[in-house]
């Protein structure tokens, strides 16, 4: 199932809707069809469209500020609970993270600042705002209130929301990034639990947001801790020199036998002793199902694989493994294949270094 629907490309950034986004208008129609007129429902849907246009502008605020620091944004994806700008990496300098995190809410405040005089000079009143809070029908005051709400809500210090990242950036000025992330995560999880409890009584959307904050915060904390543990090491420190390979001229049947014999789920393909591609467990099974066992490995192997130089920083290798789908990376030294690295290998390396962290100097373990 295709998960994303591309709707635009702005400043070179692809903007798409996740399929779950359509649950929001569907829910609005279903929950209001018996109590509101067609005009009121259309007004609600128009408000959703305008609100998510503001969400896109919010995310572009993050993306364009990050670009000022040389960080590209791969895409902006919209979900029912908001948008996510997928930066190639999170700014590691506290001041940069602070500015990038504040840029999104600042956009919403600017939008509200533009809407307020329009609302005021068009005869808007406090009563109009009260009506918008009770049930938005008048788009202008409703959009004004929602942009203010977006700015304020996003500045709640619940990591990894914008406010949580601001909190982490400020903490990082006084302590290590790893420790700052753990503190911000714990505070964020307390807020997430409060959101969940309040949400069960008032609004189920808060339950969803709370669950997202709790899980996403913990996931990023693990990511940051891993980068801290791996800092100072290189790919050559964790490379697996004992790996399994198969000649490109051999058959899929031979690869199946290697798989069944427990010789790894990712097999490198060589030709005359030089690396030419790889075979994953999934590609072996797919080839067996689609083309049979008698076809050569060279016709089904993965050719477009990235390689890693032996002196690449290990935390960068970890980041590459987490952000991309490639299961195994060949490690080269002077053009020759030194070994391979995969996610499981790095996880084991991290466990060893964590265990040794307070006892011995850093070690490298080559497999």
C-alpha cells in the first residue's frame, strides 16, 4: 500500500500526505453529519485545509532555518495530528537547534500577527472569538486562535516537540547532549502521561499525541546515546572481517543453501575477488519465488549499494544505517574490501562499549 501522496514541492522539499491524514476529514464528516448543516461541515473542512496550510508553513520554518545551517530537509509529511519535517540530521550545536526549533512556532505567531489586524479592522469582536472557541464557523477568528494555539502548544517542553527541543538545546549549553536529551525525554514523558490522562477525559487526540511524545522521545534518546557511545570510533574499529560471500556466477540455489546453513541473512557478492553487490534474505526469497533457483546470483543481486570508507566516523555509519534501508555496508580500504558493518554488529559494539565505559579505555573489537 502506498503510504504517501505527494501534493507539492516547495523550495526543493517534497510535501506529502500520509494516508492516515484522510481519517481526519472522514471523522469530521461522520461525527457532524447528523448535527450540522452541509454549509457548516464545508466550513469545518475549509478550516482543516487552511489549518494544515499553516502547519506546512510551520514545518517550512524549521526546514528553511535548518538550511541556513547547511542541513537539508528530505520531505515534509502531514499526519492527522500535524506535520513532520524530515531533516537529514538534527542540528548538534545548541544555538542552531534552538533557532531551528523556535522557527516553526514563530511562523504561527507571524500568521496570527497578520490575521489579527485583518480580523480587528473587519469588525471582529470578542464574541466572534468566543463563537470560534465553541465551534468554529467563522474561519478568520478560528484560524487566528488556532495559529496562536499551535505556537503555544508546540512550545510545551515535551521532547521531541519543538518546546522539548528548545529545552534540550538550553540544557545542552550546560551539560552533554546525551545527558540533556535524557533529561528532556524524562520531562517529556511526564507531560505525555498527563496528556494521555487528560485526553481520556476530554479529547482522544491528546491521547494520540501523548503516546507519540512518549515513544518518539525515547526513540530519539536511544539514537543520541548511541551516537555519544560511538563518538571517537571509526568504521574499522567495528568492522566484521569474518563475513560470507558468494561468486556472482553461482546460482540462487547456492545462496539458498548458504541461508539455510545459517551463514548470515546478508551475503556479499564478489566477482574475481572484488565486491560487486549483495544479497539480502528478502531478495533471495523473492528471487526464488519469482524466478526460481537456477538463475545466476548476478541477475538478482543488489548493485546500487553504498560503501563506507574504513576511516568514516562510526557514529556517522550508525546514522546512515538508521536513516536508510540498506541492511549491510561493505567497508573499503584503498579500494579493497576490508569487511562489512550492519545494524546488529553496531548494536553489539555499543553494548560492549557501554559495559566498558566506566572501567577501561575504549576498545575496538574486530570480528
